[in-house]
C-alpha cells in the first residue's frame, strides 16, 4: 500500500481514485513517468551529449536515405537550372549524377556509424561533411531550404565534440575517454553551443523582420499578407494549402498579436541560454510557433516539429538545473558506484 501511494504521489496522480480502480496500463504509465523523471534528473552532461548524438544522428541518416530519390531527380534536371551555392559555389557545371548517389550513401552509412558512436573521431567529421555537401548540392538546383541549415550546424558541433564518451561502441570497446570530474566542462560546451546556434538562427530571423519591416511588421498587414500570398500561390499551383487560412484571414485583428508573438519568440531566443525557466518557456513558444506555421501556411519544418531542433535546449535544462559542482559531484559518486 505504501509503495502504491508513493508511486501515485511521484507520478502526480490527483484523480483521487483508489488503486483498485487502476488498470494495468495506468500502472505501467505511472511507473514509466517515475522512471523518466528519475532519469531526467540524474542525467549528466556526457550522457546528454550522447542523447544528442543518437537522436540527431538517427534522424539525419534516415533523412539522407529518404531524400535520396529526390536528390537524384534534382541532379538529372537541365543544366540551366543549376545555380551552385555554398561549398559548391566554385562549380561552373553540374556534377555527374553518380556523385549525388555517392554523397547520399556516404552520408547514410557514416550517419549510422555516427549514431552508434563507432570510430567517432573519424566518422563524425565525415558524416558532417557528407551531409553538408549532400544537402547543399540539392540547394543548387532550386529552393534553398533554410530549415536544413540548423541541422547541419548542429551536426558540425557534434562532430567536434566528445559525443561518443557515453552509450557508444567506442565506449564499449574502450576507445572513448573514461568518466572523470572533467566531464562537466568537457561536454557542457557542446550542448551550450548547439543551443546557442539554435538561438542565433531565430534571433537572426527576428532581426531581419525588424530591419526590413520595423514596427509595421507588427502593426501592419505584413504577416497577414504573407500568409495570404503563400496560400494563394499554392492554390494556383495545385499545391497543399492551409485549411484554416481562408477562415482567419478576414479577421485582421488576429494578426498583430501573432506578429508580436513571433518577434518576441525570435528576438528573445538568446535569453534561453541564461535562465532555465526562460529556456522552458522559449522552447514551448518556438515549438508552438512552428505548429502555427504548419496550420496557417502548410509549411512543414520536420526537424523542428520533431522537437530535435530544440533537443539541445532540453538537454541544457539538465545543466541549468544546478551548479556545476553539484553535477560533478554526482558524476564522481556515480563513477565510484560503477567501478
């Protein structure tokens, strides 16, 4: 009875029902919540960095494979469509189609090794470079997808970080560094930098709105006109448009608050790096911002809506929770208990 009451309290159950009223599924869900809460509170910077490696690596490797047919179709387009950008800006003509195939396969295979943490010091830079070349070459054939830039920047930071020190094949086979009290500084900088990169992309987007539209971006019809133009263009071209835009666009008063929310979320992004509560609020606001874009413009940001773009912020919360000395003390105790 005591253990059941404890479990109910820990899982935040306020239904007032007796344990006899619970189903096995309820009990399993409560235990899972308790386990997740304990894991979240106990995770150290090295483990948080490993979570980022596994999650972003798996997503990116899968993304490279899924998008390979699309990139091959792009590589077969007429030469006049080719406008090289970024790392391919030096090209004066398209590369053979087989180069795209090789880039995609190298990105996928090295991404699997990256995710597993196998020979990480070699496979991580190869993966980041392959993804950069692979996605940038796709941009040379048409629309530049800014949604992919943040992913590449995150992979770049992970490629330079000791992200295979935990939960990796390198660790299992003894080629990763052993746990020690230097772990906090050794791993924390990468998590913070990834969160800073995320904040920077949103701040730049907000600043561009202020620079180009000024106060009118909030008080005027800039946002409303942009949503109307985007949906009208899609309908004329037979593309998927928002099912909600036509209903909301006649109500002009709705859009200044939306514009203000957008600017606050984007320009306030750097504050999430300083305070944990602000980080929590900003992460929720940014995720809501992307759901709003999907609802009103039918524009999908897969990396953001999968919450992976904000995973560095979530991991940063585990570091912001306490003072570094507390985290290092936890690491030391855990090291003693596992040796």
